[in-house]
C-alpha cells in the first residue's frame, strides 16, 4: 500500500482566493492539474512530509498547516491501492513564492475558475474549502490568507469566495466595524476611481471576543 500526503495550498493572490495546482507529467491523468503531494517516506512524519512539499513548491516561510482528512477508497488511483492523508495550508497574500525548482507546471488558480482535477482531488479540495467555511466563524483562518495590510474590499471578497455567496457591502462593513478587530491605517491604495483605505488585523481583540463566545457569522 502506498501512503501519500496531498496538500490544498490556499492564498490570496490578485485580490482573489487561489489554490496551488501542479500539472501531471505522466499517466494516469497526464496533462491534468492536481494537488501538490508526495509519498511518505520511512522515518518521516506525515506533517513534516506535508510541510516539506509546501516548502518545495513555494519556498520556506510562514505557513499555517492543518491535517484535513484521510482518503482511501480502493479505486481512487488506477495504479493500485493508495491512501492519502490530506492537509490544507494557508499562505499570506504578501508572501513571495518561487517557482518550483524542477520546473513543473505549478500555478495559482482561482477557486471560481478551477480546471478538471486528477484522481479525487476535486473532492479533497471541496473538503478543504468546507473546513475553511466552518472555521471562519471562530478562528483567524481568513486573516491567515491576507497580507498584513489589506482593503475592506479584499477582505469581503475573501469571505465571499470561501462562503460561496455574495455579501451586502454595507452590512459587511458595519459588522466588521462593530467587532473592532480591524485597525485603520494611514495608508491608502489606489484601486480605480478613488483610493481605498488599508487596514490591519488585531488578533488580540479577536481572541477576547472569542473568549466571550462571540462568533462571526456572515
């Protein structure tokens, strides 16, 4: 039996939530996009294998990594029995990433425009997206994807992409203002007709609200 890890790497790129995919160079599913992954070697933990794959794909740096689920259907891989322990990773939007050293066709793809994926990787990705959805109310996972300075429009688009629905702009900004977890900065960013103010996240205020049992439904 072959034991592998597959990683769903999320990041905020070009003001959109994107996932890192790699192009398969051999059969089965040659030419199709798939999630980054590798076989687990003897003497190495699952988490270390997953982290090593992330670092190999995008370089070393701050990474939020969490185990997702195990996938072990007998026929999920036509080559034989393969069990995958899936992880998801969150990369800050302002983190510089490098091209993979072996030159494989890795690229960032918007969650709204995903190509057909190899194996059962669409199922794994959907599971990771659902995990993010469920965690938005009581953890800082959304802010793990953001750069240190962001606009309210970027924050709203992030929530909309993960939740899979449109949010009312006025209500969203009102709720964020009432929560008090954002710090307005003096800097602005030109985004078209008029500049948009930049904000930073205040983790300590978030933790205080969470300790009081206050959730963040949208």
